[in-house]
């Protein structure tokens, strides 16, 4: 199976900050990388698909980049509603399409 | 508008079989390209991809659980059913069903159910 590793596992940030989360795959996955946001007690929400495409309805302060094995989720101008856990997911080729271990964004 | 809703028992005993139903609306699993998957999340832990069924009845499973999982669809009822045999306390988790994003090759899950919590305990 293709594995993806996120870093950091958690981070502390302040309102207005720029936050960067990375996801690394152990196999080249072109751009088959998706990002989700999950808040406590809620289902995950798709933010970014195909590495850099913004899902409809998601604020433009969220952006994704990368290709091959290294990917980044960036949140500009961090807002109160952005404190959550973020997961990357590789979706290359045949399933299983594995998730990263998550990155919790907390208030500094 | 696409919606999905999971249903099933909240509590199962070890060694029992779990049956979860995902009832959806807003799309058809007989439409080419459509797929529905299952993902679970143990308390305080990360998401785990479990299984996926395509419109053409192709099925895929998490390798480590393949012997215990079965995914089926009932197109007429707009339902996807996941069964997991020989349940263990380590299978305690919130189970989600999700719709694969249509019209994109990304294979992302764009719409999720609210999840159903399953506890495995005697």
C-alpha cells in the first residue's frame, strides 16, 4: 500500500497566521492527493482535491500544492473556524486510498 | 443535493458480525463513474479507509481487513451495506460512508455521512 506521512502532528498558531502542513508519500502519486478538515464530533470535509483544486464553497485562504511525493496545504490568514484537524489522503491508482495521521491546528 | 446517512447497531459483542447500511440520495449507484466508500475512525485516532464499491459492482477493500469485510449495493433502495465479521474491541470506531467526487479523477470523497459510532464490548 501507498503510505502518506503528515507533518507536523500538531501545531499552535494565532489568528491571522499562515499555516503550512506537509504530506509526503512513499510512492509517486502524481497529483492524487486530497486534503480534509475535521472538527470534533463532525465528519471530515473535503477542502482540496487533486493536490491543488479548491472544493466548491471552501474559502480561498486554503490552498494546496505539490506533485509526485511532496505536498503542502497552506492556510492564509488563519480564522477562528480553521482550528481543526487536517488529513491528507492519497488516491492514486486502485484502492486502498490511505489517509495521513492528521495534523491538529490549535490556538497558540 | 447529495446526502448519505449511516445506520446500524451502536453496540456489538466480540466475535459478532457488524452490518452497517448507508442510505443515500441525490445520485444513483447505477450511473457510470459513481462510487461509495466506507471510512472509520477509532476514538481519538486517524481516519482509516475501509472499502469502496463502484457503479459496476467492482469492490475494493483495505488489505488488512479484506477477509472480514464485504461491501454490497442495492441500487433500487439507494443503499450500500458494509459487513464486518468477527468484531473485536479494536474495531470500536465511528464509521462513515462517503460519496466519491464525480467528474474528477481525484477519487476524493466530497460528501460524507454524519457517521455512526460502533462500540465492541461484551
